[in-house]
């Protein structure tokens, strides 16, 4: 019984961290787009389009990661460990295949 209660507490703590982290990622993505909107008029031509594409790809990746974190949160609250493992694998793949992975050299 103590192990089950301990597991439930740990799952709840992880779910809370995922909720907080997903909120942080969402705020960052919104901040990037708000700043980008003010910068877009300054960039013209091919460079301007490349800049817009880069930021849009970054935001799209951030949103995918945010959704993965939200899925982990849900999985932790329902105590479905395999779903959590699958979601973590998905987030890692998204990160590695994205601009985040490119910038980090993965």
C-alpha cells in the first residue's frame, strides 16, 4: 500500500511539473511569435522569408512538445506508465528532428 501511495504521489508531482513546463513552453512560443511579428516588417526578400519560416518551424515544434507534455501529464494522472514512455520517446524524436536538434547538434 505504501508503494502504491508513493507511486501516486510521484505521478502527481510529475504531472504538476509537466503542466508547469507545458505552460512555460506555450508562453515562450507566444513570446517568440509576438517578437517576430514586430521584426517581420524589417526583413525583406529571401532572408525575410527564411526568417519567418525558421520561427514558424520553431513555434510548431514548441507546440508539439507542449502537447507531448500535456499528454504525459494526463498519462501520469491515469498512472499509465507505457503511455508516458511512448510520449517521452515522441518528444525526444520531435526535438531531435527539429530546429532544436539542429541547433544542439543532434
